[in-house]
C-alpha cells in the first residue's frame, strides 16, 4: 500500500511542480515564454564560455592516463593501502574522481564488469563513486560560469572532502561487507 502511494506521488510530482510554477508565474504576471527564451540565450553563451575549461579537463585526464602516470601512482600506493584493507583496484577511483565523474564511472563499470557487482571491490567502487565529488571539475566549470577568480580555500576543502568521503566509504564497506 505504501509503495503504491509513493509510486503515485513520484509519477505526479514533476507535472504538479511545473503546474505550480506556471500558475505562480501567471499570478505574478511573468511572461513565461519570453523568460524561457531569455534564459536559453544566456545558457547558450554560458556553454560557449565553458567549453575551454571542459576540454582542458578532459585533455588533462587523457594525458594522465596515456602517460602511465595513473598506473605508476597506483602501483606505488597499492602496498600502503593494502595495509588498511583497501584493494589496489580502487586506487584509480581516488585519483580520478576529483577530476571527472564520467572517467570515474567508466572505471567503476570496468571494476564491476571484472569483479562483479556483489563482490567487495564492486560494492566499494560503487560506494566511493557515490561518496565523493568531482572537485576540480566543479572548480573549473561552476566557478568559471559565475566568474569566481579567487577560489581561496575551495580546492583544499574540496579535496579534503573527497578524501574524507573515500575514507568513510572504505570504513563503511569494511564494516558492512568486509
């Protein structure tokens, strides 16, 4: 019964939200179509301004992987992290997640294909992917979109949050699945 109620609500929530937005706009006298077109124009030029940042991030990731730097770093960190029960196979996630979500998702998919979704590595990889964020991507794209020039403490705090998410994911997975 509860599942049916939640299912019905989930089907109707977006259309109801849009209806509320349109009714509110009508009440306030806002021209919805004109506002939409104006926002679309701004969005287009925002994308044009962000393209160099996005291309730069993907080129840097490509160079990092192609140069074998990721493999060298993984081999160097594996013995240390194995002492804490962290499999070496998930180390690339720690390195690539702050850079790119799609690159990390590709690595998670490779790990799940190789080891299976119900293995410790599969569960840990999925948990790490959900517990961390793309800090450098956020700094490059979102900050550039609003014109932030001095990120100040954003990078160290973001990377600290990523490390904390990684450590928490490992701890929780070791406690629950280990």
